C-alpha cells in the first residue's frame, strides 16, 4: 500500500468514528431537542435555594450526589422546584407562573405541559432525578383525589 491509500483509510475511519460518536450523543440527548409532554405535581413548589438547603441537611438525602448539588447551586436566576412522583422538576420563575397552582389538601394536582428538557441529573442512588425544563406550555390539569375518612 502506498502512503495515499493509508491516508484515505485513516480519513474514512476518522469520519466514521466522529459520526458514530455524534449519533450516539444525539440519541442519548433527544429530550433536549424535542418538546416533551410531562406531568408535574404542582402541590408544593419550593424555591431552589430552599431545596438545596434541604438536600444538604435532610437525612433522606444523605447519599446525595455532591456534583449535582454544585450544579444546582450554579444555576443563575430564580428557579422553582416541583417535587413530583419520580422527579424534581426545575423551572425558571417565568415558566413556573405559566402553571396553575392550587394547594388543596384533598387532591393532588398534576399539570400536564409541553416543554424542552434541558438537563437531567442524578440526585443520588434510589433518589428522584433532577430535570431542568424550559419553554413550558400548559396543556391541562389532572387531579387525583385523596379519600378522607
């Protein structure tokens, strides 16, 4: 083989490698590029700084991911945390006001909305995910009634 053939083979292999890494990355992060429908429990939203303090001191969070907490602390602006069944949704204050919030003791209210998922982080083993969302468009509300005897 001459030098030119070796260079062409190396170039082709490099292009294939770059394409495969790019496609793999895009498949893992498709939520970031497409609007998704999510269900957010809007019963008890809390400011991000209060949530961070709770994670640091509450015994339920003893095995929290310190890198994720540092990332939360690095978020600039006013954010609100909505603790839901399987995730903690983080929204800017301007997106949070788009969701109707009612605090009623006999129901659990979920707002269904379309949004972009900007980041997903692990809070720690056996803990809910942290999901940063943006561009929220409210669709509807779903109520789960609690039996009070």
